[in-house]
């Protein structure tokens, strides 16, 4: 039997209702703003690290206008160690537009969401589906892997293809808006918890009987090699160390305070320059460094 929208909906909805994690941004009382914050934070960051910071943000900034009224330095400090801090500034900018142009309510239409600064195709579709129950394909790495295996019989997803990936997921969504939105969440949950990259738990998979990969004997992935993400020694680590110094003080610091965090001067200075270029750090007239607006 081939996995179709009908079989996927019937099987996945039952499985999801019984096994889905109780995450705060999935609860009925979480509005579009809470979902938007969660989706931005969850990009390349594990749920366990996101959840406590998400709660702090919603308590401090319960509406877009509240975040828009904060300074960039306050936003970066509250972002903590979630990583990729440019996300925080993009969310800050988007909050200002939502407050001014959309009545302080996160839009529910994909095209309107895409028009917000810093909101890409994945985030727009995720908010439309998970906050507003819209029928729209939501495609992340986990979903692509589930589709590659269950539908195409491949060991893993190959290079991303927006048109093909969207069409593949679209074909698995039932016609009903709310059911489709829940199937989108279920596909993502399946990839995160069961159909994982390294240790898929096929015995626990709700679509085991319909999985093309299982029927084919679970062939190994033979596509292009995927880059292994490192952290230790990378510019990302150094940028984080530099920002840690500035988050720990509300006064500009001399460069000597930053020099001690990394002993490779060339890499350290390159990373500091990139932080300045990205608007995450500013330099004062007397040559010291601070978070944006704190000088």
C-alpha cells in the first residue's frame, strides 16, 4: 500500500493525538505571536534549550508591540545562548511591523507573513498552519526525511528542492484545513522522534506498513554527502564568546576585554568585524564595544 493523503491522515492523526509532546506553543491558548516566537527560536536549536527562553520572552513581551518597544540590546541579552542571534534582531524588526501595520496581531495568511521582515517560507507556513489551522505544506529537515523514506523509499532526503518538497508534502495533506494542519505537525513530530536520521525507530512508526523504504529493505542513503556541522573552534563559537562578554555588562568595554576570549587574533578580529557588520555589536567613538544602543 502506498502512503497517500487518506492513509497518512488516518494513521498520523491517531498517532499524534496519543504521542505528541506537550509543548507550550502547541496548546490551544497559544496565539500566533507565541507560535511565531517558537518557530524562530526552534530553527537549528533543540526544544529543551528553547522552552525556558520562550516562556521568559512571552512573560516579558506578551505582544509584538511589547517586544518592539524593547531595545536591541535588551533583545540580544534576553536571547541568551540560543545561538544565531541575528534571529533575535529579525524578530524584533518583524514585531515592530506587526504592531504598526497589523493591529498587534500576527497575520495568518502565508503571503502576508512572507512580507514581514526576516520571515521566510518555512516560518510563514508554520505559523499559518500551527497558529491558524491553515492547509499549507510545512517542510523542514525532519519532514523531508519522512517523505524521502515513506514515499520515495530513499534512505534520507537529498538536496532540497522547494518545488518538489512542497508538492510531496502537499500530496499527503487531507482537504480539511484543520486536519491538514495537524498532519503537518504530525509529520514533523514523526521525523523528530521516530524517523530520525541516525537511529530510526521503525517498530514504533505509525506508517511502517505503508513505508516505501521499509518495503525496499531499508537501502542506505546514496545521495550527496551532507556536511557535518561543527561548533568547537568555528567562527560561530568565537562570535558567541565575544557576545557573552557584552551581554554580561551594560557599559561599553575596551577591546582588551574581548581579546582574552580567544587566542587566535586573526580569527577573533574577523569575528568581531562580522558582528559589527551584522549590527549585533557597535563601536563607540572612543573605540570601545557594546551591544546595539548601549553607548
